């Protein structure tokens, strides 16, 4: 039986463009992860910090797991590490003493601000090869593809 070979995508094809988008995302994530290493923070921990920062009243670990789209057990590991570093605290939920609420400490909130700056700088370094006009065009195209509500 002879196998049919798929033609190699040409540079203008959707598959090739998708591959380039994925490669760009990997480069940005790698630059971001390298920058986070200074604080011994993983990308998963930084995402958790950012999610918790958006909930000033705190949130339950199960809600954090849902927001991060990870298993509750994985969220517990992330929370344990963040608590170990002093970036968040666990407390009894005022509405249900059997439940726990997670809130950022002052140092955790400070770290979120520094992480956000590092995240922006990592993206800037990767995109620095583009002219300002190319960056605007890329931004406009990605806004359309991703959708403005993202």
C-alpha cells in the first residue's frame, strides 16, 4: 500500500502561519520564564499570583484551580510554594470556616507588579526585531484573530 504524502505547506498557508504563531508564543514564554528565574518563580506561580491579584477579597483554592484551568491538586502545589515564599496567606473563609481563602501578602502584591513589568519586557525583547509599523500591524492582526474580549 502506498502512503500518500501531504504537500509541504507554502509560506502563505494557514498551517505555516499557525506554526509561526506557536513558535512566537514559545519564544515569548521562554524569555518570560528566564526572567522569572531571578525570583525563583515558575510561570504557573506567576499566573496564580496575577489571578489572585485580581481578587482583592481573596479566593478559594478551588476557584483558583478553575481560573488557572488546572487540577485542584496542582493548585495546592502552586499555593504551597507561594505561601512558602511569603507571597500569599491562607485564612479561614469568613462565610464558611471549613473553607480556606487565599489572599496575597504585601510582598506578593509587590511581586505581581515586578512580574508584570518583566512580562512586558520579555515580549518587547522578542518583538524588538520589528519596526514600529510592523509591530502596530502585528498588534492589529492579532487583535482581530484573538478577539477584543480576550
